[in-house]
C-alpha cells in the first residue's frame, strides 16, 4: 500500500469520527429542544392558572371591600341615631 491509501483511510476515519460526534450533538440538541418545548407548555399553563387565581383573588378582595363599606355604613347609621 502506498501513501494515498493511508491518506484515504485517514480521511475516512476522520469523517467517521466527525459524523459520530455531530450525530451525538444533534441528538443532544433535539433533546434540549424537546425539553424547552415541554417547559414552555408548562409555563404557559402555569401562567394561565396564575392569571385565573389573581382574577379570583381580586374579585374576592373587591367583594370584601364592598362588605366592609356596608358594615361601616351600617355602623355610622347606628351612631347617628
């Protein structure tokens, strides 16, 4: 065998090793993409739940404010009588 055979063999091995590592990195990237997609969906769901909870909390606070106003009005009416 002459040097050209060794060169072709070396280039073939280098391309094979490079392909192996590129395939490994592509798999890692696709796994990361899937994880990010999953986290984004969970984040969106949690954001919707949090929004609903805040709306309910604000509604309850406003109801409580109105109740306190009514109690205060009744107390002030009884004091004036």
